[in-house]
C-alpha cells in the first residue's frame, strides 16, 4: 500500500468512525447535536460520558472538553478532577481556549494537579484570558513571570499555533 493511499484509507476510517455521532439526527430543531449531546440533554449522563469518551479518544476536541466537564462535575462518571485535567489538557494542547482557561483554573486551585501559579498563568495566557492571567501574575516573582513567558513561547513553537485556534 502506498503512503498516500494508506493516509487516505486512515482518514476514511476515521470519518466512518465519527459518522454516527457527527451526523446523528437530533431533530429538525437541533441538527448539529451529536448523539452524545442528545444523551446529555436528555439527562442520560452515563451514556453521554461513554459517547464523549469514544470521540475524545479519537481526538475530537469538543468531546474532550465535554468529558472533562463531566469528570469535574461527577455527571455520568465519578467526580475525578485528575481525569478532568487529563481531558482538558488534551483539548488545550490542540489549542482550544476554553480548555486552556479551565486548565489554568485547575492549576490555580490545585484541583487534580499540584497547585502551580506558573502553570496557571501559562494556560491563561495561551487562552487569551487576560483578566485571569493578570490576577495570577500579580502574585508571581519576576523569575516566575519570565518562566511563564518561556513556557508560553515553548508551547507555541511546539504546537505551531499562535495560542488560539
């Protein structure tokens, strides 16, 4: 199999795997809802968690974000801030500003991770959450502020992103 054909086949398989959730009919009034979103909206949080996990493991940012919130709130899964951090991080690493801001908050509060104002400030800056970043950075030493600047620059160079996608 040629490299180009295998890439095409891999893309087609991913599309087929996502098809049941991406194009699930949610009724004429909400055609953009996925099957997981429908389960969540109807209060079937266990099913929503299972469906979001399936898509989250495939790298779907919205599913990663939603699954993180379920773990944070204990809806359909046991409350587990460590799992919330894992899923927020996966979405944040893909440039999702909402996940980046939530990850910053968890670092600021020390929920699911060791508390770190430097990591909190980094994620807030990447998210463009200037108010949160400014509040956290007031407590930083000049050395810590320099570390945040370095971490943000490193992340941006690794991801090839300007910080918001």
